């Protein structure tokens, strides 16, 4: 089987920093960078007193903790690189009208691409006891909106290998009810740039066989240097998928816990996530184990060569063997 390319490390436990266990929930906990975490909570000795606690996970001797009393804010988010704290409480400014299909659902995510032209509003709701996800994709260039079925999305910038210019992409993951397979979609977003090939669209199945009952995709993060998507489920099941073909490459159970907040960690080709139990997890990808995995993966020659070029390595002897194995699915 070989070594797994996915490595998991516990960075800290939120209870150790005065955060009550029952308040380790969405949207009280927010991540703005892999090393910066913010929690809005009540003080254990004064449940009525609201506080905001900021953790800096980069400190060599353990996370640095800063806490302030704060009573008016509905939410808080730390700046990813500056000593600034943003508080939510002024009237919001409208960017687009929420589609009527999303009116009876709960908003769980809002993001935009690097160009600022594409916006995505993600919501969750219940249908006959099953969690359903709807995402409203809005294009500012033409003030157009479309609702798609997706519980988790991302809008990364990526240089597709056949294109001279980078473009934005929609990465979307969905699972319908208790079906044994979910779907992962990759859609290259416009407007089309001169010199690039036609806009790409791909999809593939995600195997949920053996997953926890009611599990569904809760986050999609992107490893830009590798061109890989990390699809994470509510119950900490992680899929690795190629962003250009949507092909799933690996599946691993990170923990027996619920993960409800994540942020990408590009230097480690992974992500940082917060568990309902209070653990803060660092999930990273090991390059050598990843290449070994791909050498055993059917139809992975193209992906292996692309990864080797991205990381500045010469193709290894296993690439030619992988090319002769034909089409296939998940690598093991």
C-alpha cells in the first residue's frame, strides 16, 4: 500500500485556551489563515460576558493567546497577516439579491474569486431529513446568477496546463441523501481569455461507501502548487482530486470527529481545520508519498508528469509503467 501522502497533526486544543466546549461551534470559530484563529465566546467565570479570543499558532513555544471583552459584535475575523481584528455589526452592503431557492436555507459560506467577478453564496437545508446544499453563483460582469446543487465550493485561480493564462475555476462537491457516491465538479469560469483553450468542464464520482450516516461535503480547499483539490466532509473524510480532470486520487479518514471550519494552507499543500471536540488539525500532503501513490494509480501518467514539472523534478521511472495500466478510479 505504501505511505499515505496525507499527514495529520494536532496543533492545539481550544479548551486549553479558555474556550468553553459547548461554544466551539460555527460561526463562533473562524480561521483567516493557517496560523490565525478567532473565537467569539463567553468567559467561563462570567457566562454573560462576551469575549473575543485570538490564537496565533505560529509561536514556537505554543499558541499565543490574546483575549478582549466585546459585547456588541455579532462575529469576528482576524486579519490574515496584520494585527487587525474585523468585527461584524454594521448594516451589510448588498452585492446581489439572494435567490428565492435559498430563502429557507442557512448560509454557511460566502467567497469570491481573485478577480472579484465571481461570487458564491453557499447554504444548507433539510429535505426529508437529509442535508441538501445549494450554492448561488453570481457573475458581476453581467449581473447574472445561477443556483447549483453543491454543499461545498471553492473559487481558486489556476493555470490550466493547456493555457498560457490563468483563469478562475468553480470546484463544487455534492452528495444527495444517503447515496453511495457523491459528485465533484470542475468548471473553468469565463470570460474566455484570448490564447486559452475552450473553457473546461469535468466531473467525477466520490465514493462514500462506508462513510458515516448523513455525511456530506463540507469544504473544498485548493493546493495551488500541485493543482489538487481537497474535498473534506463533515465527518472528516478527505478526498484528493485532480483539479483539471476531477479524477479522485485518494481517500482517507482524518479523524473520528466533526470538522466545521477550514482554511487552505498552501505552503504545506493542505489545510487547517477545527474539530467540534476542540482540536485544531493541520492536514498536509507529502510530495514523495504522493508521487509514489500516483505511480500505482491507473491512467495517472499525465498527472504525474504535471506534478513533477510543477515541483521542478525530472520524471521518474514509474511514470512510463503507470501509462500502460489503462483507465481506473481511486488510487490506493
